[in-house]
């Protein structure tokens, strides 16, 4: 190698290596926060065993990121979210939030667990076709509830969390356009039906 090439290579190394070390540092910090904080409630790999705590495995990374980010300015968040996550999430750096979001998004989601009993069948109809003023959920959340670039994954989520969340939207204690608009006219029975369909056999 000519000495000028060698010089160029070492200059490049000086530029690139600190960036790589920095990324490793972020990943290590993200892993340690997951294992010491997040895991105690959300379970290993984000597959929470508590029906009030949402599953994060296979959730879309941009949605995880945006929800963690909104904990810093929690005017949009339900008191329950602030109560549980308010002490951990606001402390996190943006890069750490992104690494955590990528980790959970990369974990296998629950296998298709759509249930097909009476209640779940009623829920499937609402999910696919809507009901009166309530629009079809699949338009944003995906045909299978797998999520899309418009809205998060819902399939395989805990039914109890889904119902509580729809109620929080309906009462405006969790602020989200369009969800506040969509669910405020939904009777409790319809919320339960959609949740039964989405949670399926995993609840
Ligand atoms: C003390 C228990 C607890 C801890 C610790 C905790 N969470 Fe949560 N988390 C919850 C609960 C409960 C909710 C549901 C809040 C609600 O009702 O909106 C939640 C919601 C979330 C959501 C929104 C999920 C969704 O489907 O909208 C994300 C993302 C999340 N947590 C990530 C994390 C991460 C990352 C950490 C670690 C930095 C963490 N949580 C630590 C209890 C906890
Ligand atoms: C026009 C698009 C749109 C339609 C239609 C829609 N949603 Fe949503 N939904 C969203 C968006 C966007 C979010 C994320 C809100 C946020 O970031 O807080 C969301 C969030 C949710 C959440 C919270 C997920 C979580 O993990 O906390 C639930 C539950 C939900 N929607 C259920 C439904 C149901 C049930 C229907 C059908 C009755 C429906 N949505 C129809 C766009 C939509």
C-alpha cells in the first residue's frame, strides 16, 4: 500500500471507528435498560404475561419509538401510562429509544391467534367492515391486524389492554387523532368483541 493510501485509510478509520464505538455503546445501554427496567413489566422479549401490560414483541418500531417519545411530553398520555412508565421513559436518549424500539420490533410477534367463537366473529365483522359510524379498523391497522405505515399492530395483543385502551381513547384521556374520533361512539360490547377477535387464543 502506498503511504498516501495508508494515510487516507487511517484518517477514514479515525472518522469511522468512534461512530461504531458510539453505536455499540448505545446498544449496550439499551440492552441494560431493557433488562433492568422494561423487562420487569413487559416480560422477556416484550411478551408480557400481564393482560394489563401491552405486548411489545413484533410491534412496529416507529410506533414504539413515537409512544416512548411522547412519554417525555405526556400531555397525550393516559394517567396509567404516566404512572407506570413516567419514571423510566422520559430519561431515555433519542438514540436509546430507537435501539429499544428496533429490538422489540425484531422479536417474533404472536402467531395468528384470531379467535372464531361468537363474540370474536362479531368483532371480526366490525374489524373488517366497521359498524355504523365506526370505521373498519383494517383500513389502517392492516387486514390481519399486523399494522401498517398508518397504525400500530393489534393482532395478538392482550384483550384486556385493548379494551382499556379503547375506553381511554373514547373518554379522551389518551389523546390520539384519529382514535378519539373513531371509538367514542363504540358501545362497550363492540370494544369487547373486537378485542376478543384480535387477542384470539393468546389472551
Ligand atoms: C412499572 C411497569 C412498567 C415498566 C417498568 C415499563 N412499562 Fe411500558 N407500559 C406499562 C404499562 C402498564 C403500559 C400501558 C400504558 C397504557 O395504558 O397506555 C405500558 C406501555 C408501553 C408502551 C406502549 C405500547 C403500546 O402498545 O402502545 C411501550 C412502547 C412501552 N410501554 C415500552 C416500555 C419500555 C421500552 C420500558 C423500559 C424503558 C417500559 N415500557 C417500562 C408498564 C411498564
Ligand atoms: C384512520 C386510521 C385508523 C382507523 C380506521 C383505526 N385506527 Fe386505531 N389507531 C390509529 C393510529 C394512528 C393509532 C396510533 C395512535 C397513537 O400513536 O397514539 C391507533 C391506535 C390504536 C390502538 C392502540 C394500540 C396500542 O398498542 O396502544 C387501538 C387499541 C386501536 N387503534 C384500535 C382500533 C380499532 C378497534 C379500530 C376499528 C374500530 C381502529 N383502531 C381504527 C389509526 C386508526
